[in-house]
């Protein structure tokens, strides 16, 4: 079952195209990261899904059906800065949130336990740290026990401790079977908590799928020789590598992970009259793969 299916969504603001034919699917039970730099269209996309904004063209489905307000009521959301009464306690703020959403108050204590604020339930919101305030906002999204949660930049503005707390909470919610869709500009955040990802840049979808597939590791072989251009021409006769780049004067061959053979490469070069002054194998990391995609 697909929780969300986005089909060729485009959004224009006058002459600016914020989203350009974006399509992807969010499977049930995953933590799906919508990743991209600021201005890539993440918040616009979430706004369209939650009916805050209207798409210029395209459509989307929720729970494999045409989206309605009834579907959206099954989704807990955190799309902007938490908006609570600073002089009221956590429990009073959640009671107000429950009333606004049309939920009962029976699960408020469970929610406070889930977000680890039960011991501070009677403290004024103004006394909370930024991380605690964000956890309370996630608590408000949990009212009514929705199976799907949508978060826009859930760790934005938090210190390292607050970021770690929110990430741990997201993992715990996922372990309970919640489907979580979250927008983030932080590569590290997606790497640590997400199972699936869609990468946006300037409104365009660059890639989507499981984190493992999108950020598949490669073997990168670095080579150098006195005559770099002769080496470059020689490498054109090699098989199996997927691309040839030059980084800082060093030639780099990219291979599917586990397929590079340094002994064979060295023998090939030597047999053809090139003595390598540098030959090294390294693994591409999450960050380098992201930069490769976005650049």
C-alpha cells in the first residue's frame, strides 16, 4: 500500500516554478525523507499534500485513493514553528490542540510519555528548551494516534542535543509502525533516520527510492602519472568502470562497489608503458554521492 503517491506535481508562483513535474511514491511503514537545499520546493510540496497550497498541475493520492479532508485527518502534521501558549503547561496546551483537532483528551498522557515530557507536563511552555518545545509539537501531531506523520524540518534551529532527541523520537515512532514523511535540508539527518528518500533541487526531482539504492556506495580508484593526458587516454581502454573524473589533478575511476581490482589496473597501465605514481582505492560516502547527484 502506498501512503502517498505524487503524480507529476507542478507549482508555479507567477514566473517562478517551485515544483517541476515531481512524481514519487511513499510505501507504508517507511521513514521517507524529502531532501534538498533551502528553496528546492520541499515545504511547497508538503503544503500541497496537506491542502494548504494548490498545485498548478498534477495530482496526488493518499492511502491509494484520491485525497480528501477525511484522509488528511488520519495524518498528524508539524509544518511550521510550534504555536503554543507560552504561559500554559504542556498538558493544557495539548488539551487545546486536541479540542481544535476534534480529538478527545484520553491519549494526552500517553503522548506526553511518548515524547518524554510527562515529568514536565505541568511546567509552563516558556520554561522548555527548544528541543522540548519541538517534542511537544510532535506530541500535538500524535494526538488521535495517527498512523502517518508529516514533519517539515523537524530539527530546524535545534542544538546538537535537541537534534539527537528528535532523531531518536522519530526512530521510536517508526519502530511502532508509524509512516513518517519528513522534509529536511540536512543530509546527515536523512542518512541517520530515513529508509527512503526523494532528492529535490530547484523544484526538480533528481532521484527517489530506498536510501540504500539512491546512495549506493561506489569504489573510487585514484590514479596519477607523470603524463596525465597519456594516462587519461590509456584509461579509455579499460572496462567495467562507470565514469572517469579529475579531482585536484588526480584521475578518478568509479566502479560499482566491490568490482575495482587495483592489481589489474596497475598491470594494465605498466604493460602499456605508464608507471603510476599514485594508485589508491577509496569508498564514496553518503555526502559525495549527494553532491554527485545535486551537482
